[in-house]
C-alpha cells in the first residue's frame, strides 16, 4: 500500500517524460494533475487505514534487495511521517495546479515534479538508512534542473549553489550512517536494529553532530542557509512551493528520525546547543527579512526563522514541544506555500516584486483585492495570529520548551514579534496606500489562479480552529520518542531534578510546622 505513494509518481514521470511530442503543454499538465490527484487521494485513503492511537510503525512492507550491503526495501509509516506524507502529496498537487498552462519543455518539467514527489515520499517511508539516503538524494538532480532551466535571471548560479550544498548535506549524512554501522558492527542498515545498538556517549555525540550539520543544511539553519535566498528567489513559483513546503521538511524529519531516534543519549547532551542554534536562526531570519526589498526574498528569509521553531521544540524533547514541532512543520509548509503562490500571482500581474514599486494592491476596482486579502491572511498566519495553524504550533513549541530552555524560548518569542514587523512592512507597502495610476489597471486574476490559495487558506483556518485534527496523528509517536530519551543525561536530567526540588520545597513547610499545643 505504501509503495503506491512512491512508484505511482515515478511511473507517471516515466510515462510523461516519454510521451510523444504531439501533446500540448496543457494536456501534459492535465495528465500530471490526474497523477498527483490520485496520489493525494491514496494518501487520504491511507490515513483512514492508520490507527492514530498506535505509536509504532504501521502498514509495513519488506522486500529483500541487496542483503550483502545491508540494503533492503523496508517501508513503514508512523505519526511523524504520516502528516509529512500528506503535506507532500497536497503541495505537489498545488504546485502543478498553480503552474501556468503554457510552459517550455512541459514533459520534462512535469516529469521532474513527479520524480521529486516519489523521492520525497520514499524518504519519509524508508525504514532502512541506506534506502533513506537513496531517496534523499533522488531529489537533487530534478531540483537542480527545475531551477537551472525554468528559474529566473540568475538561475544558473542559484542552481549550482543548491547542488553543492545539497550534495554536501548528502555526503555528511552518508558518513554518519556508515560510521554508525561500522562502529556498532551491525550487518544491516535496518533502522530497528540500529536503534537498539549501544555506543559510547562520545562517539554518539560525534555522529549526531555530523547528522545535525548534514540535515541542518537541508532545513536550512544559520550559518548553513546561504543557498536558500538565491534558490528560493530564482525558482519558479511551483518549484519554490516544493522547496520551502516539502524539501526543507526532509531536514527536520531526518533530525528527529535519525538524530533523536538513534542517539537519544547524545541528544540530551547536545540539546542546549541545539536550542541556542534555533534561537540564533529565528532572530537572524527575522532581522534579515526586515531588511529585504524583494517580497519573495523576504518570504524566503522568514522560512529560516520558522524552521528554527521546529529545532527548538525538538531540542527541548518534552511532549508538548515535540508534537508542536511536528505541527509547525505542517503549518509552515501550508503558510509558505500560500505566500509563494500569492507572490507569484502578484509578480505575474504587476510585473515586479519590489516593495518600493508596489502599492495600493488592495484597491477594490483597479487593484488585486482578493489576492491582497489572501496575502494579509497568509502574513497573519505566519506571524502566529490566534485562530490559524501557525499559532497553535508555535504555542505548543514555546509552552513545551520553556521548562527546559527559558532563555532560548524567550528569544524565539521575540522572533515572533519581529515576524509581525516585517510582514506589517510588506502589507503596508504592498496592499495599502494609493495605487499608482501609471501602472493600473492590472490584468484580471482568474478564479482558477486563486484556487490553490483558497484551499491553503481553508486548511490554515481549519487546523487553527481544530488543531486536534493535526495533533492527533503524531502525538502518540512523539510521546514515545520523548519517553525514549534518558533524563539522567544533560539538561533534561537537570529539568527533572529542578522539578523534584520544587516539589520537595512545596512539601517542606507542611512537615516542619511547629506544634501549637502547649
């Protein structure tokens, strides 16, 4: 059942790629929409077969492959991967739908999109470390081609930078996996067998550090982020949606699955450093976004800060913070997708993304009122306004992280205030004010162009009002991951010790009250 999510889009990519040239771009797009729609429908079906109360793997598949290398075809899904699979399926469909009907070399474009969808799904489902690495690297070349062929003016530079950083990320992750297998003497890359292996704490810290850097490049976190602004800005709208909404989640998923899952002892030791790293990324991303004049680049920098919240929640390893981190991954994907979609519409209709040029788009007659209204909604969601998906995710992260890292959590809370600052700047300069008569009227935005934003806005609202529909899928799995972390090591042990001391102090006065009898 799980293999359908991988091989249906890959098979579709092969079919689309080898279609005769007699089909138009519009026909190829319709065929791709049918394939991605089928993948989305199958994902929804799998969710109906998934038991949210079970913390372990479900719907597992196993097929022997290259056993001499310890490589087997092992798939499984739990609460951590299920929500990200749904996000991948949805945003892939959104990316295809939001792309303009006429495009050069459509068969190659849509085949690469489908190939990425299958590769990302395989990475989320793989229960063999080497199999995960193969799927993890599968998206590298398709994204490189999508950026270098259909990107902006500096697409060659951005694509090359992306390729170098992503290849480095893969090399570090492979080194960490190989080191784990060699040091433990394991005969297989199977996740379950490696999760039970014991290593000296020092070696665990080294291997975890290698994985943190490797996955940190993919997220990305400061100072490993320099590929992100150029890549996101030069990528076309559909590709930017996949880069920010899906690809970055491979990094956070990898940190939780293979960092926290395989090295819980070392995780407890490195947790304070990770929390500080998260706070730095949040503040840097927000301050850098404030300084931008290009609204697409501003949204790109905002992504750095919001992914920092995910790392903060993971570093604290409390039940609230970890389920909040998973929720933040989904909320961030939806919010970033709607923002990139709307920025793409504005650029297509107005012809610019510069804040110094844009003005008065909220004008109900000559502007883009619906697009501007949706942009306000997306900005509010990103700023963590209550009633939207971003708020509940950030609230869970902050509430769960404060007990372990109060200083870093407060710095990240300050980052949410800076988020409001740069989005107020964006909205004030873009949507409000007097429309320049020299550039109005703008081309009409067709209803079909607004459909992706309407769908994303509805989900952002729904998950903000009913967050249990998001939390319920991942909570048992994240609670089990928290329970696996030993509290006697590092900062987590200190938190428990402080709680015990506080409890004893509350009871002490009751035991020492002097007798009032004569």
